């Protein structure tokens, strides 16, 4: 069970911004909702949250209409919503109380999360005194402090350095292990691939790609062949009619139709005396699929 959106349609006057959007986010799973600016992600999320009315379609939680069966929701918006002049502790407890927590439970949860994210020493500071990365951590805590059933994270890694990004990744995995249902929206495709088994790519309110990320990659029809050699491979690849990109020093990436074409190239090159230090066939990345379907990363 979990969240299910069926044929969601939204119009503003004569302009239709959602054209029958459908998605299903299962319990304990993360669903990747992707698209460039103006794709319809925010409108879809706001419809799920009940912040706007949609014109047609259904949104269900655990098989029942979400309007009468609303889960507890933790929402991290892309546009930050903290009060810069207020203390971290005061507003986190305030947000938790808005979600129905007692003050005692809110304080306990707040302290646990501040410690978990390594910012306990900032508890009594004003938000404006914190770095951008630590402000992001406070925003993340505000979305999780009340232990919500449904978690919606929009660009959660914004402003985080690699160490803190790894920390947040572990938090996301913990939440999924606890059985949370998660909607994950990000332009950082590597993060989406790390967590999401199911994705939907939107463009101008339409679904361009939807389904299992593994199946989408398998059906993509092309592979990336990575070759490493101390020799210059460009003449050999050009002679074989292959387009290549020198991705790194002594490493080339070649587009091939399938494994058979890759193996034919391998036999050709080794027959010409080329010594390869690396030969790896890789699936297309989500970044490549996104660029092909949407045409941009905004």
C-alpha cells in the first residue's frame, strides 16, 4: 500500500498544467518525481498535500481517498520556510506542535534529531547565524520531527557538502527501513538513482517516462562502453565508425547499441594489438535518460 495518484488533471483557466499524471509510491519505497522547471512537479506535490484543488483524478492513501484518510506528512519544500530571526529550538518545537505533538515529545524529538545531524551546539542560535548547510539540516528536521508516514523531499541535498550529503543519505535509508513512503524530487540524478526504484519524468505537465528505473534502463536501447588504455584509442574507434568521448585521462566512453556491438569492437581492437586496461559495459545513466526526454537539467 502507500500513495497512489491516478490521472491527475489541473487547469488554471484555459491552461492545463497537469495532463493525467499517475504515480504509485509504495510503503518503504522512494519514488522519484523528476522534471525541469515548469514540468508540473510542484503542482503535483501541492495536490497531494491538499494545498490546491485538482480538476480531475484521484489521490489515494492505503487504498482510500486521501481527503478522508490523510496520513501524517513531512514536507521539505525547495523554497525554504524557516524563520531566520527565530531560534532553532523554538521553531522546531513550534512546527512539531503544529503536527499534534506534545511539547515534551517535541523537545525530545528535536534534541534527538539535532544530535543525529550533528548540530546540537546550534540549538539556541538564530537560524540566520547558521551556515547554509546547517540551515538545510534544520529544514530537514522540521520535515521529520513528527515521525510522518509520508515524506516528500524536494531538493533535500541542496547546500550540503559531500560529508553531510552522506549523512542525509543514511537518514533517508533509515526512514525507508522504518516503512515510510517517500516522494523524492531532485536534479541530482545520482541521488535519485541511489534511492528510487520507481520514477516519473515530467515535461510540461505530461509523463515522458514512468515505471521501474531498472526496466526503463533496460529498454533504453543503448549502452555505454568504457575503455581504458595507455594507447590513444581515438584512431581505432574512428576507424570502426564509433563516436567516442574522452571522459578522463586514458579513458574513453563509447555509445554502443548492445553487448554484441561492444564485443565486436573488443575483438576488432585486440586484433589490432590494442592493449585495454579496462573494458566495462554500463547501462545508460538516469542523467542521460533525463536529458533525452526533457532536453535540459534546470
